[in-house]
C-alpha cells in the first residue's frame, strides 16, 4: 500500500476543524492507497485537541505547547508524517470542506505526471455564489507578483484541464514525499503568509512541475482566523511578500521587483479605500513604513 498523510492545522477553530475532518474522512482513495489523518493543534485554548481525540478516534492528534503559526505547525506535522513513512503528504486548512474526490484526483494527477512534485485543487469560497478563490496561480518575482487565477469569478466549469501552474496555495497542497524531502519543509522565517509561495518557487527551482487539478475540489471559509481583508492580514501579507521577492528575485529582477510591488500596493490601498475599508487601506502605508524602519514583523501592529 502507498500511504497518504493529511495534515490539518488548527488554532482555536474547533467548529471548522470538525467540519473539515468529517469531509476528509469521507474522501475516496485510488486503489492501493491508504490515508492517515493528523490534526496539529497550534497551542489552542478552546479544548480542540481533547475534543478531536474524543470525537475522531481515527485521527492522530499532535498537540503543540505553543502557537508555531502556519509554517511551524505544518512543519511539525510534516516531520512526523515523513518519519512515519508517508509516500505523499497533504497540507489542508481547517477552514475547508473537501469534495469526496479530492484525494483520488490529486493523487491520480501526480501519478500521471512523473515530473510533477505537487498539486492543488480548484478552491471555491464557501457559501452561495459559486465564486472561485483559487484556480492555479502566478508567482513572478521580477514583477513582485503573487496572485490567484480566477479569483472571485463565478465557477461556470471554465477550468477543466489539469495543467502546470506557478504557485500552489498552502490552503490545500499535496506533494510527494520525495519533493518534501528534496525541496525542504515550509520556511519558518516567514512570520505569517507567503510560506506556500516560497515553497512553490523552491520546488520549481528544484525541477518539479506544480499542477492545478480542477477535477479536485475544495471549499474555503476564507481567512476564518485572520479576517478576509483585516488590517492584520493586509499588513502581514505585504511584509511577507517583501521578504519573498527580495529572496527570490534574480538578475534584472533584483531591480524591477520593488517598484512593481510598490505600485501594486498603492493600487490595493485605493481599492480598499473605494470600498470603505479604511483601516485595511491604512495598514498598507503603515506596513511599508515598518519595513523601511526594519521593524520585525512579529512586533508590527497594523
């Protein structure tokens, strides 16, 4: 048997985690595969670890004594899963619910493409409207750009073909064990955000193809922990992307990425202002000023 390990990261999100685990336990697997689910608890105070142990006996619980944020929590689960002999490991947010074909189709796409190291599904916003959150993505360091394709478009079945993509979202990312081992785990130097884009760029540099698999489906309660357009998310995503592009820009891109990135942030601030999100818009210049002063992201107060 080949073994899939599924790592679900939780931080004080018991209700969402219950729904996610229930949907994941109902997912089908290709012949010859078995799955092991693990919930990594990031130092929650809402009794999540105890409740999951009681309500989901088939799910392993790894309870961390403190909140190690996205990269650190997922890396703890990845390390444990790889040490246990997993052939592939999936990271999936706890604020998601999976279509029953999620595992089967992602594994099938990797099996069909020996050069592919990792894959991600089509992800829609939870709730009515059938709006797309992720249908593949771009990560272009010389332009200072990381973005989701299809964002907020209505899902009309326009994405049907499994294809290479530039960026896999950590909301749901399945990679072969050999890719995790060769590329490395998520980079815990990122305070929060951009860890998945950083891993995607490292995987591409290592020669792996990244796949978008629209036949695999997931719904996402976007930013259940941080808020979809909260000042916290706006500021910390900006800081993380500054670090991302400074690390990965090459050649002429070392000159072009920052002006391009700054223009995007100005456009974002005006877009937020036009929608009356004044606190979120104000987080943009404050985060840029904090970065210019060299203030660590952990000390930033958006």
